[in-house]
C-alpha cells in the first residue's frame, strides 16, 4: 500500500491539467493517476471524519481497481470531486491558508 497526500498545488512549470475545484479554475497534480496507470494499482480515496476529540472514522472510497481501463483524467477528476465533497461537508478541517489558487491559467 502506498499513501499520497494529494491536495497541494503543483509548481507553475509542473502544471499539466486544470479543473474546477470549489468553483475555482484550479491546477492539479496528475501524479496519482500516472503512478496508478503505470503500476496498475487500485486507487482508493480515504475520507476521515472526526467523531469527537480523539475519535475518527475512516471511510475508503474506491476510485478504480482497473486504472489501465479508465479514460484520461478520470482518476484525477474523481479524486478532486471526492475531496471537494469532503471539504463542503466539513470545511473546518481543510487548510484554507495554503494558497491553493495562487496560479492562474493563461487563457
């Protein structure tokens, strides 16, 4: 099992893909998708919810168990939608200060 924390912004010269995230045009890493397709490993989104102080519930959401058979950007887009749902449900647990939207797309 390999775990990735994947909600950071790529550096400007690494941007290859943009999507809509929390109603903003957003650059995203493609690393998880590339690694999954290269290794053909299943991709699972881990959603953690705080029940009370010191108690958490973890939910595993399968994105795909056949990455080789997914369309381009499917894994990335599914990950972004799941992350977005998690943030909307519990916005107090997302680090809003990490400048997620510091890069703007050149149109």
